C-alpha cells in the first residue's frame, strides 16, 4: 500500500510542474509586456526632455542677447553722461567768456593809441596800466582755454573760423585768402566763441590790371 501511494505521489509531480510552468510563462509574458510599456514611456520621456532642452537653449540665447544689448545701452548711457559732464565743465564759462571779449577789444583799442612826446606822464602811466590789464586778462583767457583767432596775411579763408566782411581786389594775395584782419576771433577749448572778421582777396579785374600795368 505504501509503495502505490509513493508512486501516485511521484506521478502527480509532473502535472504540478506543468501548471507551475504555465503560470510562470504567463507571469513572464505579463512582465515582458510591462517592461515594453515602460520602455516606450521612457523613450517618450527622452524625446520630451530633448524638446524641452532645445527650448531652454533658445531661451538662454535670447536672454543672453537681451543682457548684452542692455549692457551696451548702459555703457553708452554712461559715456554720454561723462561727455555731458565734461562738456559742462569745459564750457561753463562760455557765456561769460563771450561777454568779456568786447571788454578786451576796448582795452586793446585804448592801449593802441599812440602817445606823443608832449603828453604828460599821467597818460603814460594810464597806457602802462592798460597793458598790464590786457596781460592779466590774457592770462585768465589762457587759464580757461580761451585762445585768439588771428589769421595771417595770405591765409586761406576758413568758414569755420573766419567771417568775410568784404572782398578786396589784390594782385599780391590769392583770391579767397585773407588780406586784412578787422577783428580777432576767439575759441574756447576748440569751440568757436567768435569768428575772426576779415577782408578777403579777389582777383583783379582786367581794367584794374591794365591800369596798374600802365602806372608801373
């Protein structure tokens, strides 16, 4: 009896193995399907991340360009402000300087008066005082960058610095060149305060040339 029972038990084992094998295969297939699903999900996530990464790169470049433009604008604003401050310092006395030019003109005219030997010592001292005042005024001008514009005879007319008061025929000076300085001009730090008033040469007319030739 015991032997049959053992045999029966042994005979049942293969069936149990078959069921277990079937169950294992089903579980494996299910697990495989789950792994495939996860793999697909991972692939989809990678693609999404790549798209988001590219978008982030574009955003970074855009913000970088905006930052660089903003920095350039700040630098330009700073330079403009520095130039404005520098110009304000340089030309703060421009209006005052313009008003003092006529004072110097008057002093120069007074100092240029020829004094005869019959004049008294008082006039001599007055002229000496005028010369000293002119010298002091010129020192002040130099301190603040005020320089005279006094073209020489034969210098070409410069519309930026000279103003032609009239024209004069001349055989010695080329046309459109300075014959005489009527009044000196002035500049402050290379900026024009007042142009020099000049007489400009023009070509001698044929009639005048003939007359001059006859006289010589």
